[in-house]
C-alpha cells in the first residue's frame, strides 16, 4: 500500500482533481486514491471494471500507447502514476506521451525506479524470473529497467526536477516541472543510457536524487501548493 499511502498524503494537502494511472492490475492503488476524476489504463484489468465505471471514474482496457494515441483526447491531469510495462522504452514513451496531458502543476510518480538486485533489473519479465531461478536467488521481484527513465529525464528534460523515494515500500520517482538550476547532462546520449546495466546503475545511483518518503512527500506538497 506504499503508493496509496504516499499519494493520499499528497492529495490531502493539495488540490488534486484529476488522476491518471497507467498499469492498474487489481486496482490496489487506483481504488484507494481519493480524487474526484480518475482514469485507469491497463490491457488486462484483474477485476470486473465495468461494474466500477461512473461519470468520474473511467477504465480503458488497452495499452498505454493505444490510450495516448486514440483515447486520451485533450485532457490534462493533475497527478499521473506510471506503473505499466516495466521496460525503459515503454515507460519512457509513457512519460513523453503524458507530457502533452500535463500542466505546469502536474506531479508524476514513476514506479519501480530502483531495482532490488541484478535479476530484478532485467527488462524481460520471464527472463528475469528465469535468471533468478537458475541462480537459486530468492523472491520474484521484477522492476525491469525503468531506472533508465530517470537517467533519460536527467539528461533530456532539464526543465523537470525529480527525487526518488527509497525506503518504506517500493521506490518511486516523483517528477515535476521546475527547471534545474545546475543542469549538465551526464551521458548526453540515449543509446548509452539504454545500455546502463545494474552494476552501472549502482555507480550512478546518486543521479536519482534519493530521499526518504517523508522528504519526497514534502517536496511534492511544496511544489503543488507553491505559486
Ligand atoms: C505492477 S502492475 C500495476 C500495479 C498498480 N499500479 C498498483 O499500484 O496496484 C503493472 C500493470 O501494468 C499493466 N501493463 C502491462 N503492459 C502495459 C501497457 N503496455 N500499457 C499499460 N499497462 C500495461 C499490466 O497488465 C499490469 O496490470
């Protein structure tokens, strides 16, 4: 429940009227986020979404690409949670597509930006599970290579600031529109970023701007409630 706990604290202190969640699964977060207008996107909802539809709560059973191409319309969202397919390419595209549906005070939350171990960081889900099993390693954790999205935002979206909550639940990166004063690209090459492996990631971890949950929420509230 780390997502709904964090989001609810931010929502309670600010004016969030519209919420978009990419990747909803059972609705564990979606149903626990108290926002007037909510939009859910998932090619495979794990619940009977038809029975939860209302004028304010929308379900789009489709990929995020399909949603952004043909269904989102002109809408803009106050809060956007990216938690769909855990690959760099897909999550980066979700971020880029969602920018057209944001405004100056939109807050993004990107899930799974800190892989737990080398197996968790493999971009292909089945390959990640297989490698973990073959190595005799425990668990079934899969974050994919979403961490590369933060490095891509670092280098190619200098007008966005971000911090990454680590601890007290799954790591998540919060992103908001605020130009970074000391911008300087670190890789300056999308292909190099796409090739950052788990061990490079460990060396580059400082670029994520790691903060505690309390500090991350405070930064989000300060951004959303500032002039
Ligand atoms: C980790 S789950 C989401 C969990 C949910 N956000 C929560 O907090 O409870 C990831 C979901 O992404 C969905 N997904 C996979 N590929 C997707 C895509 N291309 N577009 C949107 N969602 C996708 C999967 O069907 C799965 O339900």
